[in-house]
C-alpha cells in the first residue's frame, strides 16, 4: 500500500491513536496535497498567488538597510518644519552612506549616492560642506536640475540602471510632482504616483529619499505632521520626522514607516550638524513643545494651570491645555485638582500620610491652590479626587 493511500486511510483515525511513524506519514501526505494544490493554481498575467504557508516557509533574504533601521530600498521620507535642519540632516546622512560610516550611532551600507538639491544652489551647499571638519565623500555627487512627473521617474531609473546610484536624495520631493491639472493631492493619482517611486526603488534595491515639509500645527502622531498627502505616507517604507524648536540645540527624531520599527532618538543640533543626545527614555516620545510644558510644571511642583503654561510658552489657553492633556494621557503628570497640572509625587511621605500641598502655596500666578487639608483656598470646596480632563 502506498504512503499516499496509507495517509488517506489514517485521516479517519484520531491523532492520539497514531504512532509517530503513522503521524509522519499523515503529515507527509498533507504536505504533498498542499503542494499539488499550489501547482494547480493557474497564473493570470503578472498575478501568481502564494499561500500564507508558502510565504511563511520561504527562504527570503534579509532586508537591506542603507542605514540600520532608517533607510531601506523603496521610498523614504525625511520631514520637518521649515528651517530647523532637514538639509543639514540629509547631507550628513548622504555622506555617511557614501562613506559607509556610522550615522547617529547606526551602521550604514556603503553605496553610490546622488543628491538632487532644488532649494539650495551650489554656493549654499559649498558653504555647508566647507564648514565640516572632515573631508566630504567622493562617492556622493550633487545636481540642481531635474524633471518632474513621469519624466522624473524615467530619469531616476536611468541613474539607477546605467550610473549605478543606489541612494538618491531629492531636496525637496515636491518639485517632482506632476504639473498636470488633474493631479490632486489625496486622490488616486497621488497614491499611484508615490507607489511607482516605491516600486522603482525596490526594482533596483535602491533607496529613494525625499525631503518634505511638516505643517505648522503640531500633531499627536508624527505621521500626521507632513503637509498634504496621506498617499505619500502610505507608501513610505521609512519615515524620519525631525522635531526641534528653532533656535534650540535640542531636538528629536521620530522613526516609523512600513518597514522601519518605531523609535525615537534624542538629538543635538550644533554648528549645523546633528548628533545623538541624552535624556530619560520614558520621555523620548515627547515633542519639543511637550517637553517645554513639562519643564514649566517641574519648576512649579505644587501644580500650574493651563493659563500659566500658555503664558510661558506664548500659546493660547486651549493650545496649552491640549498639550498638557497629552502629558496627562501618557501618565507623566496628573491633576491633583480640576484645572491644575502637576508632576506625579510619591503617594506618601516618610510619615506614611498622604502628601498635601502646604497651605499658602500658589500655582505660580499668585492663585492659591490647597490648604493643608487638600481644600482649594480659592473655592473652599474639596475636589482633590476630581480627575476630569479639561
């Protein structure tokens, strides 16, 4: 009796009754059945269905990273608000890949790089590179003119296929968009255009890196910061979002995308160069604005109001309140009383008694907060347990 026939006979018996040899015969029969089914599936045009199991057990090569967990073949974006250091970040990143040196503590894969600069001319780039202490790479080149629309995709393919470039930067990506009248952001043509760029990169195992501007309003989710297109974000294999208050030396880099694992790095920006910074891990995901609000709260341990924070940060009360509520949702601060925000204290002091704000302390604007019993000196009512978010 053949194994196939034996296997089919075994299917009617409970697994618990099978010997190890019989169970392996049954498993082999099932594998052969699945293989026969896969081979019987017809292919139509470019479509070749693949089962979950076949994909699960396939021997796929590891993903290529031109910078570890940052830049990968396909479509990548670097986004930030205007004039906070996107180009400085991208030039340093391009040079790191061209040399195969580390970038922000991460290994890079040496590759031929092209940087297409639309916003800065040759003199601007010359002055930036001249300010570096070390020599720039000879494996990276720069141009200042490029086509848009379909022609841009064709020219980029020529660069990848015939000239051997493997990482191409566009600073910024906006001039590449088609200029035809029926091309609109967040419609089908928009998503399809970015998808073509993504597939072009994957075809040549090359990384297309576009710079893009963030909107003025800060969002809770850094994926929502780039101006305009959800189609662009949906096709991003990697998205790097820089956050820095203009004039400050401290900043953050939020990393995400279809393939890049979500991470946040604290950075420093000095003399036109970005470097790794330091800071508490639990606060890595805070925006620069949220960090500023938290700093004000820490300077006033008895608590502050949204009005006080808004006054210090030149924001409206409503904008400050939204920022504080985001800190509240993360569990970094709490509301000891309605409308008052404070850093979480230890639950008890050394005496084992619940801690209260000393009588006569204020929120920093001259308004009293609590008496020793926890009663508001401004309202005379006990609302310590009121945690309603305002």
